[in-house]
C-alpha cells in the first residue's frame, strides 16, 4: 500500500523543460522558471535584465548623447544639470543646461586661449578641480533605494578611473549619500553600499583599492536640489 501511495509523486527533474512547466507569466530558461528571457516577455516600458532574467524599468538613457540638448543622463534618466561637474571635463552648467567642452587630443585641437586637459578643451590656466589635480572627478547617481551602478554612470566612472590613474600620489574619498527616505540607520548602510559599489567598479577597471576610502554619509548632506541629486557618490582627493 505504501509503495502504491508513493507512485503519484513527481520524479526529481529540472524545474522546467518548456514554458508550459512554469506558472504564467514565467518562462523556462536553462531548465529554470524565470520572469523573462527577452524584452518581449516584460510589460510595456520594462526590459529583461540579461543577468537576472527579471523585468526592470526601461532606462530612458544610458549616455548623455541620448538626451535632449543640454541634459545629462543620470541613473538612467535625462535630467537638468546642477553643477559644472555633471557636464564632463571642461563642461559648464548654465541654468540647468550643459555646455560640453570640445574634445581634443592635443592643445592645437583647441582655441588659442584653451588647453587640452583630460581629453577636453579648457580655458588656459583654469583650475579644473579644488585639489589642483590635473583632471576632475565626476559624481555618479543612483536610483531610488538602489546601490547598483547604473549603465548610465559607467562612462563617468571610466573617466574617473583614468583621472585617478593619471593623478599619481593622491588617494580619494568615495562619499556615499542618500535622500531622506527611510531611517537614518538604513540610509547610512545604503550610502555605504553605494560608495562600495563604486569602489568595486573602479577596482575592476584597475584602480588600486588602497587609494580609495569609502565614507558613508547617509542623508546628512542634502544638495537642496531634489532627491534625485541626493542619491549620489562624490569624490574628494586627499
């Protein structure tokens, strides 16, 4: 009798072989039921993350040049700039609109009163950073309650890594920040995760981890420019 009662049990098999083995709207990928395998499996306005096989909000942009003239791509959305540092090396933020510096490889690519620094034309003798480093370090921004590095921030971090490598003899603080949502304790932890995510990304690019120090600031230093500008990691030479 016991033997007969056990015959109804399903044999140990992979989670799925076809989509029919999964609960709608899941699909079968490599014998596992997941949320999506392609963008078409996701609701309108979302895309399928290739790493997690999960649907997430579709980024409005991944690069500044995908935004309307003057706007910058931050945390996957096109936004007005708030400071010169958001406009790239040599760029200027005028009334929320970026004026990008001309790209260059040598001084003769620039105007007579400009020098080529960090691949951009800047006014001769201009102080590009408070620390007198030869290139600027750009802040990066994050989505709500998120500590992952958005694809839109990678170009900036690539430039930051090149700047750190170029600036010998200096280390850098990575200060993580949040908006005021959540408790102070949670925001301190979130800001540390954001700063650590940036440090890890830079390390993968070849930046010496010994030159970077993570500093969690939580919600203690708001920009006054809105939550989207508060969710950031900033750099400071030391």
